[in-house]
C-alpha cells in the first residue's frame, strides 16, 4: 500500500520548509501534498520552490479540516500520513517511525506523541488530538457525500471525528513517541491574546464535533485499543 503525506498549511512560510525537508524523497512516502489554506504570507511560494511537492492552493481560508479533506480526496495512495506544517525538530527517522506500524500491519493507525504534548497526555501515553497520524484513506473518506463528509466538519473538528471513527472500528492504535519534536504553542506564533483566542476557537470546534464528556470518553476507549 502506497503512502500519501498530506500537510495543511496556513501562514506557515517561516516553518514549512523544515517540515518538507524531512518528508520529500523519504523512502516511506510516495507522494507529498501541501494544501495552502488561503495563506497571505507567501507559504505557497515557499512550497512551490520545493521539488517533489504537489501544491493545492485554496482561494480563501477554510480551516484545517477542509484543507486536510481536500488533500485526502486528491491523494493517490491507500495510506495517508497527516502532518502539521509547523513542527519543530522533525527528522526523517520520525517519519519512518510513524509510518512503520501501519505499513507493517502491526496497527491500523499510528498517532504521534510529541515532546511538548500536554503533561497529562504524555503521562497516559496518548495525545488524542495529535495532528500527526497514519491511517487508511478509505476509512477517512467513509461517509463522504453524506452531509458534506469531512469538509462539513467544524474547522478544527477533524481529530475527534477520526477518533470516533477509529473507536467504532475497534482499530488497533500505535502511539509513536517523538521526544525530539514539538508543535509551537499558539501564543508563541500569534502573541498571547491572539493565541488564547485561537486556542478557544479550537476547543469550541472540538466540542461542537464531540461533546466534552464524549471527548473524555474517547481517551479511555482509545487507550484500551492501544497495541503499541
């Protein structure tokens, strides 16, 4: 099964080239797709200079979920690797580690656990809203066309939606620790108040997709499904 890497990006010109350096030409990856989500900072121009990347440009900002869904629909391969575009410390060995459990048939989904994931998530061994995952494309597209599919979800509702699908399938989950990798906090990217507002919008979308009590239940259910 081939693997397509889908990377959504919104105003990530200063950071995305470092991420692409770890995935373009990687032996585990057959295709790299970047979906520029209406950026205004030259993100698309940075990506366009990197050979081996398929760039999809959205004319306006539609949110992470819509951008990811666009990339998944365009992907040519059976497995999808989802990566955030702002990761710090990402290296080719992290890509290999995330791909391996699913590619080798030891798990149905692999989910990253980064160095700066919340302390509770690191303590329990699961970041249930991690944006770095590997899983089957047909699972992600299941139900597409019914109520708009993935693109109809709230802007930041993708991860908890995927969790709901994985739990329903009793999928075997592999957690891949990335002790050298971080995702920058929003307040470091946008400033304190803008970052807090962005975090609040993200949590609002998560709980619009899955009520808070069910999100907590997802953590328990996913821990039971963990095989690695």
